[in-house]
C-alpha cells in the first residue's frame, strides 16, 4: 500500500513537471508586447506622433482591447489545443494545413525581423567592434536550446525573465524620474488628434497583435485553465502601463528634437540613470531587458516552427536536428534580409506595419470566425439531439 502511494506521488510530481506552473502562460504576454517595439514600433510612433507619442500609447492600449478580446476568445475555446491542431480541427485537413503553412511562413518572417533588430541593437550599442554574424551565431545557440525543450520549460524561463524585467524597469524608472521635464511633453495635440490616432494603430500592430502567438501554447498544459484569461488580461494592463511609462519618460527627459536623432531613444534615456547618487553608468545592464523580451519571442517562434515541422515529418528519426535547421534558417534569413541599416529602416517605416498588421489581423480574424462557426454548429447539433430525445 505504501509502495503504491509512493508511486502515485512520483507520478503526480512527474505530471506537475509537464505542466505550466504559476504565471508561466501569461508571462509570455509581457515579452510579446515589448519585443517588436525596440527599433521598430518606437521609431514609427515617434515619426508619426512626435511629442504626442505618449498620448498614442494610451489610445493604443484602449484600442488594443478589441484584438485582445478576439485572441482571448480563441484561447478560451481552443479546447486545450495549440493553434496548429485548432486550425486542423476547425477548417479540416486541407484548408487547415494551408493555413498552418501560411502561419509558419509569417512566423519565420516575423521572428527573422525581430532577430535582425536584436542583433543590430547589440552590434551598435553594446559590441560595435564584433562581427554581426558572430553575434547572431552566439545568440541563436540559446534560442535553439530553448526551442528544443518543452513549453513548460520555456515558460519557467519566461517567468524568470518577467521578474527580472519588472525589477530592472522599476530601478530604471526610480533612477531617472528626477530628470523628467513636463515642458518636453508640451504642446499637447498641437497638430490635432489625427497623427496620434494613426500612431495608436501602429501601437496596436506592434504591441498587441503579436499576442496572437499565445495560441501557440496549448492551454491543456496549464493546470488552472480558468485563470488563463484573467492572468493574461492582468498582464496586458501591467505591460501597457509600463510601455506608456517608458514612452512618457523618454519624451519628458530627451524631448522630441533629440529623440528624432537617435534610433534607440529609450536606451539613450538610461544613460542618465543614477540611483541615490550611488549607482552610475549601468545603462547597459538595465537595457538588457529589451534583449530578454526579443529573445523570448524568437525562442517561442522557433519552438512553434519546430513542432510544426515535427507534425509534418513524423517518420523522420533525427527530429532533434530540426531546431538547428530552423536556427540556421533564421541566421541566414536575417542576414540577407537587408543590405544595410538604412534599407532596414525604410522597410520598417514603410512596409513592416502593413505586413505585420495585415498578416496578424488575418490569422486572428479567420481563426476567430472559424471558432465561432464551429461552436455554433456544435451547439445546434446538441440542441437537435436534445429535441430528438
């Protein structure tokens, strides 16, 4: 009897290790919302709204509730499946497979774009004398390692990064508030509400729509499924507050004239950091939170592409090499994507918002409609059976 009980306890502990614990699921929300801003979203928002960018972030966080609700609906009615299985279940084998292929192509493009921005940031701000290719190879190794693990393992890393990021943000915020000047936030809406509204849409594109990547994670791995919607919603509010704070502080310290000169103004702000006059010039450590967020998105994307390939090539014995193949593809694609940073900037300003916005909106809306139609069909079927009985 004692032996049977110990075996049951062991099995229970093993089952728990295969589950997403704590805030593991919702912790990805923070990273996904931040990852596309550095060198992309921030550049576009400042270029459009100027000194009113902080207002755009507030409007954007409110507008973002609409796509957030669609994504949460998909998650809630996914029946524990990830987006790959959900698409096959809703649209059938043929249409579902086509949709999954398109989704993988988009995820590859998006993650390669984020990877390019990450390596460019590190190359220009941290290690300018190091080869860009060398940086990419060093970065892709931990990405491959993370993607080869299960999603519960990746979620534990995500939780650690979330805690580290929030602590780093609080230290940054406390240390630079004395440098803020309200005058740099004025005049408010001098050119009207038009540009801030346009910028708020870009805020939704870069900050909210990537939350669709949460559907990569099967909710059946979360022991408290009923808390997922609530936890993600809370994390959405927290992330928006921090993003709004970052934009507001950046503008109030630097002013738009200086911001328009730099590619990474939020990083430049940290050069003013001083906590109680004791800690000086640690902006490189504080800015590492940007790297963490981008790393998590790339790791999650690589994991997604890894399981997608495994589903297609089930009979291949050497499946452990798939992450290495995807990692290599990311390095190659991010290298040949742009000839130089000027070309990258033009693409990010002129084309990226449309590609990312239309692409993610398409997958969100088509999946949402599919889930709604599927739910209604099942409900009508149940009603018909009840009437027959």
